[in-house]
């Protein structure tokens, strides 16, 4: 998890969103325990009540369950529930703005796909470890 917090929304909400992203990315799987409130609070220098409030949102949404004396665990079906919600949110909130920008710029499907392909290959080149390319010969 990222250690930086921003001022755009409350920290408990950012914490909740980070756990959601970890579930969607497969970092946290169904049945996995959440890190303890005490550990997260200490590691990220947060008030334990802030962490608990973020975790409680996950419980309220049915994504996490509390097991008395054992901690909090990711519920079965949490990822599929999140995927459905996040897809609806994207299509309802983000996609209309993205689509309007595409229309305004007159981009074609080919240009969009080429941009994604080009970007992905340039990211791969940038992420190569140093020294992985053979040294160039001097003449």
C-alpha cells in the first residue's frame, strides 16, 4: 500500500479504496485476513479509529467479515461484487467524460488501440532492468 495520503477525501475512505484496489488486483483474495488495525495504524502513522472506520466501511459493504478474536477476512464473492460495482461506476461516471474527450479530439478506434499498444511497449522498455541491453560497440 502507498504510504502517501491526499487531501481530496478522508483518509479512512482512501484506506478503504486501497483495500478495494488490492482485492480487485488479486493481492488480497477471498478468505485472506486484512492486516490488523493496530499494525496498519502503526505502519502508516494513523489513528487506529481511522483504520477501523475504513475497515468498517468494507464490512458494511459486505466485502469483509469480522471473526471474533481472529480479525477481519475477505468474504467469498467480494471480488465479483466489487467488479460489478466498479464496472457500473466506470460506465456511469468516467466513461461519458472519456467518450466526450474522444469525440472532441476526433480519435479513431485504431488510434486509441495504437496508443495503448505503443504505450504498453514503451512501458516495457522503460521497466527493463539496467544493464539488460547489450552494450553498444564503440567505433
